[in-house]
C-alpha cells in the first residue's frame, strides 16, 4: 500500500490517541505537528480520544478522566483549534459501538487472530490473559474510522494492518448491503503514511509513555534538562549524525535539529568534538526554547479545566451527529427496524 497524495480540503481525516498518560516529544514531532498542519490547510479533521481502547491491554482504565482532559490540553497547546477540528471521546458517542456489531459479522476470528498488529499487542500485553476486546481492537478502530466516513488516516507503517481491516470491513459491507442504486455506504479509508522521524527515548529504546523514557510536553525546563542529562549516548567524543551505527547520539542530534528547524548533519558538524556534554546542553536549550510558547499556552489552558470539558462536549455533539447519520444509513441498507 502506497502513500496517498497530499490531502485536500475535500478529504476527511480521523486520527487520535489513547489517554494513558501525557503526550511527549515523539508524539509532538510524529503526529501533533502534522495534525495542526492538516487543520491549517483546511482539511476536515476528527481527533478521537480513544478512552474505551485503554482497556484493550489493561485490567482497569486508571485515572481515565484526568488523562483524557490532559490529552485535550496537549492538543490545544500544540495548536489544534476546536472550532476547526472536532475533538471528542469515544465513550461520548454511543453510535460508534453500535456500528461495531454489524462490522464484527464481516470479519472472521482467523483474520483477527493473524492480524500482525494484534499479535504484537498481545505479545506486549500487561495482562496475564488476553481479553476478547484485544481481538476486536481492529474492528473497534474500523467503527471509529467509518463512523465519520474518513477518507484519510495518518498512520505509521506498523498501523497499516489495522487500517486494512477497516478497508476490508468497508468493502464487504458495501458488497453485502449496497444502496438501491448499487453504490456503497463507505469509502475505503486510505493511509497517510507518516514520514515523521523516529525519536528514541532517553534510555535508547522506543520513546513511550509507559517506559518512563520520554520528555512530556508539559515537563518543566528543569525536568527536561534532568532527563536529557541522563540520556544514553556513547564514548565517542566526536559528534556525528549516523542513525544506523550511533542511534542514541543521532536521536539527540535529530531532536535538536527538529527544534531548531535545521539539518541534523549541520548540527552534528557544529558540535564537532564537543562530546556528549555539549550535545546534551545544546539539545536541552533547543527543546526548552522550542516548547516555551507551547508550555506557556498549556499552563494558561490548565487554569480553566471547564474549558477542556466543554471542548469535549462540543466535539461529542458534532461527532455524534455524524456517527448517528452513518448509523441510520447502515440500518436502512440492512433493513433494520428503526
């Protein structure tokens, strides 16, 4: 599956996150900046807080309301505008779960069991046993995407199998339940493959909320400095940008370059023989300088939590109206009693 062309204002995009903790620099450079860019290009944006999906690989949804509000806080601080982007929580739109039931009938257990993303999630699950929700996870996502008839979905390569399930559901539903004129209800959502650079965590592993190796957007400047000081590097004093052989050093160089909107090779060349100490000092200054306006805005927004809840209520109303219209259409073509 190839990358789709650049989105146009006629496209409809759905994307989102699970509220399991604060967003970090990996999210910011990997997805948030791109969402703001799409919004500013006039693309119709739906951003989902996937609160129900928290329990796919967890026994309980810990501090769910707090994490949900903080997710919205990060969205707004990064530049998402609730007047132009619909921000909503899955649990506030019941039609999403109603759509999942007929969609499940279109996918076999074998297909779900061999989905590579499901297998990977199961392998890294925190639970001693895997719930049925884990197997339905791709169909759960299909309901989210098809509820608003999303045409484009920003994904990383590892999420393409999930999207393929949504495309399969759309195709099979259209074949089984076409409109009277033969047209289908759903478009097949296309992947908008991310070209975002891969930032490593401070321990050299994948940057993750759950691994304690990430710098959150809401961290203070002192916390940021402490985390970067403790970041893993290597013994070579000469700073170079070589992700294949020096991944940890190169990740810090790349982070500096992203914050300064410069080329990483140039950043590395200027650091020269400064060693890890100079690299970490430069990275700390670059991150704190780049995030200062975002963090100021975040602190202002955090002072009024009622505004965050209103953003979610307004978003749920808009997303709910779209999903209810889709559900009504599904019921009609299925011949269901209304």
